[in-house]
C-alpha cells in the first residue's frame, strides 16, 4: 500500500500539483490546506492575514478529485472565511482532504476536532481550530487492517515550540485514535504537524509505539526552496512497529508546494 501525505499550500502551484497527484499512484492521499469555494466566480482567490497575502485556488478540492477518478474523496473543513474574489468577496472552506483508492474497504472512520471547533463566520484568531481524520482500512495485499490518521497541527505565530494548546492537541489526537484503532493493529499517523522534532507531542505518540520515519531515516528537511524561513521540519509520518516499511521518501522533486511530499510504501 502506497500512502502520501502533503500540505498542498492552497494550490499555489496548481499545475505541477495536479500533475503530481494524478501520476503518483498512491492508494491513500492525506492532504492538508485544501480549499474549496463553491460560489467563487474566479479560478483564483486572494487570502490576506495581516502582512501575509496568498493566492488560493478556488475549486481546488474538485480539481484534485477530477485527477483522481479512481479514488473516493472526503473533505474535512475546519473553518470558513472570506477571500477576495476579483472585485468582490466569497466564502472559502479550508481543511483536510483524504482520498482512498476505490476497492480498498473502509471499515470505519472518525473526523473530529483536536483543537477548537468549526468556525463558520471567519477563520478566527491564531491558534486556529484544527481537526484530524482517521480511516480504518483493510489492506488486502497484507491481509490485515490498518488505521491511517492525518492532521494539520495548529499554527502559532510565535513559532513551533511546545505550548499548552499543542499539548492539549496531542492528547485530543490520541483520544481520537483510541476511538477507532484496536490495540495491536497497524497504525500510521501523518501530516503537517507544525512542530519541531523535539516536541513533547512526539514523546506522547512514542508512548503509544509510534516512531517517526522522517527523523528516523535521517531526513533533515521537509520544506522546498519556496519556504525561506528557519526551521526546515514541519511534516512527519509515524508508524507502529508492526508496519513493514518497504520504502519511504521525503520527495525533493518535483516541487509542488512549499512542503515536500512524504511517500511511504508499506506492507
């Protein structure tokens, strides 16, 4: 089973991103920073947050679904806010999306918030609400179930260090996992954690037997050349010891976001 995790940056690199997702041939795609704006008139919207201004693809979720016709998609928004749509504004939903190849049985799933709650009338103040999506699949090649969990960890303008909110988020994530993952079965947790490797979150996950493939396999950078700030870690993929990892890469090229894709082949 091939599993991909990627923060897609709101579709800023729209063309290369869609080409990559359509060609990577992953069984499960765990995507963060996915947007959709059903009422948008223009293909691009402008997001502003203080000094930050980004272009966001208006119908990104639908465009990804179109290049993955052999997958079932699940869109999991955390909030809804206003973006500039030409000379007007429109509402955009923003969150996670999970795509699973058709034919892979989904035995259970849970979507819930691990920080805050859904914000319908604006994205809100930082640190903003975050959710996690967990799916329990039957892997026919391995003849065994596996639970795949993805999240986009809360962003703190002060940095990626530990905080009470991040500790609470980690405990909420573990509680969500406990609701769907039977002890002893295989487990994979991935996403843009917005954390450094020495975070307490990884100690808590480690107590459940999860080990990170990024740092564990010697990778020191999960960002592309489009990210110019300090701190090159953001994205992680953790597995329990009973997950056989046949291959794992933090993909440096092509660049399809300011984050690098994490791609694992497991058995």
